[in-house]
C-alpha cells in the first residue's frame, strides 16, 4: 500500500500536481485501497512519512511543497477556462455522427497552465470517423478555435484499444477525463469494452464534481445534426467518408511524419509528437528514486547499525 501511494504521487508530481486523499485512492496503481486505509498508512507508516508530506488537504512528495501553491493558483483558473470551453463546444452537438466528446489532459485535471490547449477524445458513429473529423476541422477553422485539439478519434464500431495502447498513460487519461458530451452512452460502452483500465486503477471511483460538467443541450444544434445525418446516410455518406478520408489522409501523412502508423478507417490519433514515452520514462525514474528513499533506513536506525 505504501508503494502504491508513492507511485500515485510520483505520476502526479510530473505535472507539479499534489493530490487529495480521494485522488490518491482514485489513481493508486495496481492496488485496491480505501480512503480509511490510505489515511491510516499515511498517518502511521514512518517510512512513508519520510517521503509523503501534507499541506492542509493536499499530499505531496518531500521537498515539493511549492506544487501546492501551483495547484491552488491553477485550479480556479482551470475551472473558469473549462466553463468557457463548454460554451464554445456547444456547436459540437451539430456535428454529424459525433457521439462522445471527452476533455482530457491538464484541463480535465484542473491543472491547465496559461495558454494550454483544450484536448478532446472523440467517438463517432460506425464508419464515419473521417466525416466527423472533416466537419470538426471545418468548425474549428471557421469558428476560430485553434486551441481545440482533437487528439484521438474512435468509432462506435471499434471501441477497444488494443496492444500497446493498453498502458498506464492511456488508462490515466481516460479515467481522468471529463465526458462533456455523451448523450447516447457511448463513452460508458467504451469503458465496458476496455476493462483493462481498471486493472491499472482498481480503486477508481468517479469524481462527482467532474460529472457535473456538461455541454448545455441545444435543440437547434441537435436538429442540424439529425438533418445532416439523414442527408449523409447510406451511399452518399459512404462516398463522402471515402473522399474525405483519402484527401485528409494524404494531407496528414505529408505534414506529419509517421502519421500512417496512427490512422486507418476506424481510428485517428493526431499527436504529432508522442508524449507517452517521455512521461512514462520520467514516471519510472520518479518511482525508482522515491522508493529508494522510502526503503532507505532512517538516520536513527543507521546510527544503531553502525554502533
């Protein structure tokens, strides 16, 4: 339990983000842990107490107390930015075949620095990934939303993340996201098809505060979405999907080296640079460093051994 608590703090520390007790339990890796158990370990484990410190309601690694101020400064700004983003994202309800929009990254954690983008994971209707992406690009261009980033597109017909995508990084991003648009329950089916995320975080429970953030329902945009989907059903829609896929695929492969490895008819991953390896490498380094300090004998014990 001690090591799992340290690991949870090590990952958050990469982003200068101390955790509350509830957040430690929510994202403690590989171990089932209750609030009472976490509180007891932090209070009573002397080795853990050497590396984990507390400031009011936040816990951080020794020497990283300045992160508490960073979080206090960023959190209200991030929540205000999120409220503004929700108003800007209302037109997403008019995008044909869009089923789910999940805000991920720093904004979802209420830890967004100045000038940070709004990152979205998008799930579309089956066989309409590229059409959805095309309309979103048009909306972003003409709606003057350059800071809205569509980092990953999935299809309802292929919700499983496979192979190397089943990793700690994606599990943390998915469970830490805010589902701002999920009228058809597609995101819940996505989680059902990817139970491996709970293998990484078996103590995860949803954060009630984040569940309250939603795009306000707009009947006007919903009617536009329904009309476009009727027009683009069947063969006309298949033809458009083929055309926009070919055009956008060529453009993206040309502008983004290695893009072909991250795109097909069912899925689009739009990270120009993959942040997973450096983040996971730094996480492993943090874990080794802090577990070494945790396992190191205390000063009094070392003196006794030398005597």
